[in-house]
C-alpha cells in the first residue's frame, strides 16, 4: 500500500511532466519567450512572425494555459495573454532540484571511482 507521501510525490511529478511537456515544443517555447520579453499581448501579436495559422497559435496557447503557464483576459473583442510568473518559478525550482540531484549523483560517482 502506498503512503500519502508517495501519492503526493507522484502527483508532483505528473504536474512537473505536464509543465515541461508544454515547454518542450519549439513554438510554445517561443511564445513563452515572447511573453517574457514583451509582456501581455493578443493572439494577433503573438502569432506575428510565426509561419503558422492563427488557429495553430490558439491551440498552442491552450496547451500552455492547461499547463498553468499562462492565462487570458478579455479586452474588448480580443483576448490578451500573459504568463503566470508563479508557474515559471515552479519550473525554475524543478530544474534547480534536478540539477542538485545530478550534482549529488556525480559526486557519489566521483567518490566511488576515487576509492
């Protein structure tokens, strides 16, 4: 029987996987980068410079929204998209955690080889 703690870890790992899967697509990563650099913007401005349809941009935005990375608000007839800073900080935290685990594994390997 699994403990409450292991279920919590599994849920966190699933959440992390959803986050990085959303960021794993080049177009979505470019959208996030554009929002980081330029701030909130409409789908029209977000799609400028991409060689894809407005419908495809919209689909990418929905994936990012479902991963909790951004949200939209209505301004007149358009939706304006913006990043969720907290979710980006979570991504940064996960990467830092993985980096620390990797460094620890390398240290253990180095100690093993040197003994």
